[in-house]
RNA sequence: GGGCCAUUAGCUCAGCUGGUAGAGCAACUGACUCUUAAUCAGUAGGCCGCAGGUUCGAAUCCUGUAUGGCCCA
């Protein structure tokens, strides 16, 4: 416990002795700061509007004492405004403010607006109330909080003092609301699926393992929404979507967080062509809503989300860039190219060669591009292409070398699906921990019959990164995964 | 996984070839009735990330380690 905090705690006792509750229960907030700024923008220097009775609340971000008057800055969720207080509030209240209202505290202000001689729109505090006393000091106003580690560990401070961070999270949740509205208007119903699963699938990824005490059995955290959403389609839902967390026990870097948010949607009686159209409309809608245009700049690079997006076939793209045909050339040729690029996969299987070959060329794509028709062996849940059974009716959306979306005409042939699962199981048995698990219940479900269905998944975090020009996924996840600061041997966190 | 960088007061940072740890802001005391990085005078605040080593002496040099960042795979 440092000196500043122990002094503040003593001060709180003094405040209580003065008969003031440092932590009262509520305040009747009637106005938002941004609205006050708009409403009284026409006040001229020195002009006041005593007829307007304002009531605001927020955090004190600066205080400037000026003898028998005090200027201060209040911040609410919409912005900041200057407050002004002088002895007209009453001697006791004036002295109390001077002695005990400090940067970081929350206050409620009742008063009227005026514009100072120097042109600052200000709320004259006819009365005020302390709403919460802080015992830690905020970072200084000039440099703010810049230490990345502190920004992630103490996001509440980052949000408070770095308003661009606060606004980025506001945008994130506006985007999620937009997506919901868009999907609802499109006729989808929002549903839920289990996070705790005995068998998990729908993606090529390593899951988290947890333990269910009640049954004394290990379980997985979901890696995708897919297989349960398709069960809804089997059960008769026409169109469903879910926005929720998925968990993958893999690396952490600027584009991966172990838990992340994904929207997946499934619609009966459509194929991947519908999903391409839907993806284009949804993503360009979000980008335009947030930025006012579909031609944005991401981290200094121009990206054009305007429709229609380019379409390329995976086979053609790799052939054009690396001179190898992923459908017809033998494994040896692929291995040689991978060796030349020092990019051999850990698991020596054809599917992994193809993935690695794609990794070598994906960075050459900048504008949103539909990557089409992935080979069957890397797409165990996608339906075979109607014209070429070696590939699937699948697409990914690639933006600046990053996968933003993944979709296909869903495989609903239960015999083919069983064979695909068996191929995955064989990979799993040979040590591929990311290969998909055999899901007998899912097979049983589609054996009862699943209509032709189109499915789509979009990474919400990635989309928000593009929409808000965020450099890393940690900037769009409010509380990203970061190693704990201090743990003792029992695993309990120690305070500072 | 590899490389580079950072870690010093609540925050942002100085601290040179090794010689008793500094500033600004914040905090605390006081002055000031239109300030806005307010100003002015004063006070207090440090396990120099952690552990070893070299040395008469280490924030500084060396080794290891932790955490974070950036780049590469």
C-alpha cells in the first residue's frame, strides 16, 4: 500500500466526519455532455443561459484552482466539458470541493451553461455532489498511459485516459449490434450452442480441455459453432446464427487470442453462392457504416471493400504463383517447393502441404478476395463441388493476407461425411492434434436428413480490426489474454 | 521457436567511460475569482523487474530469469 493511497483512505474518513458520504447510491443524470455541446454551441463568449437546468455526472479529469473559483473538466461516456464553481455554491461546499474533489473522482453537477471569456463552453455548478472518491491517481494528463502492458492489464485505466481506446470499444459493440440487425433483417434467428462439449469440431484447431466434476469426465471448450448450428438446421430451423466466443488452444500473436468472437450462420436451401453474396453485403455494410466509405486505409495500406470482390480459385492462384498444381501434381513436387521456401509442415500429409503452399502466397492478396474451391482433404465439412469432386464448394475471404471469413455449401451427404471424418480420424491417430474429431451424434443428425444448406463464419475481432484500423487483436479485445502478473505456488494471485 | 528492444517515483522519462538516485506531471501544504499542460512558493515520495556474478564500490558491466513490445518462422 503506497503513501498516496493510505493518505486517500484517511481523507475518506475525514469526508465521512464532515457528514458527506464518499460513496452515495445514485444521481439523477439528465444530460449527456455531447448533447450539451451541441445544444449550447451558439452561446457567445461571456454569454450564459440560466434558463437551462442541466444535470451531468462523470469523472473529474482535471482541476484548475483559481482562488475563489475553480475550473474542472468532467468526462462522461460521450465526451468532456469544463465545469466552473465559485463561492456562490456556498462556503462549505466550495471549501469541500477545493479540499476533497480531485482528478479521478466521480461527481454529479447541477447548473446552467455559459461560455467563458476565453471561449470554453462551461457548466456553471449551482450545486454538485461527490459520487465516488478514487484512492489511486490516474496517469498524468499530458502523456497519458502508453505502456502497452499496462494498457492491456489495466484496460479500465486505458479506457479512461485514452479516449480513442474507449471509442474503439464503443465501435466494436456498435458493429456487433449492426451485425445482429443485419442478420435479423435477413431472416436469421439468433440461437445458442454449448460451450462445454464432449466432442468438439467445426474447425481445424486444438481445443482447450476442462473437467466436469459432476460426471468426472474431461470436456472441451468449443472451437467453432458449426456442428451444433447445423443440428438446428436438421431440426427444422430455416436460418440461424450465433455470435459468441470460441476457444483455441494455440499461439498468441497480433492476430490470435485464445478466446475470440465469431459469427456463424446457416441457411437451408441455399449454397455458397448465396453466402458469398451475404458476406459481401454484410462486411461492406459494416465497413461503410463505421468509416463512411468502403475504401479504407488499414495500417497505412489502402483496402477497398467495395462490391463486387475479386474471386480466385485456390488451385489457380497457387499454380500461378508457385507453378504447382495442388490437384494433379504429386506430393514430391509440393514438398520440393516447400523445402525451397523452408516451409515444410510438421505433419507430412498432402493436406498440410496444400495449407503451407497457400500460406506462401496469401500475403499477395490485399483487397477482399474470395478464395474458392479448396481441395476436399482440407475441407472435411464442405460439400464436393458440383463440377469437380476433388474440390469443395468452399470459399474464404482474404484481406491483406488474413482470413476474414470461411464458408461453404455444407456437406449433407451422411456417407461422404462419415468418410471425411474417418480420414480426419486417421490423421488424428497419426499425431495430428488439429485434425477433426469423429462426431457420431453429428453424423446421426445428418443421417436423419439435412436440407441443402449454406454456412458462413466471420471472425468478429478481425472485422473490427479492419473497421477501426486496429494494429493488433489485443486492441479490439477489451481484456485480452495476458500472463498473470504474480502468482504464488497455490495459484492465487498476489496483489501487486 | 529465433532475433532485437524495454523494465528507474502513481504516470511519462533522464541518469555518459562504475563513485551516496533526478526531472516534469500527479500527490501533500499554502497563495490567487475566466482558467484550460493554469501560474507561483514549499513538502514528501525509490527493493532502479527478480536472482546470481565481477568489483573496494553496480541502476550502470556480465550471466540467468520473469513480464511486455517489435520483427522473423
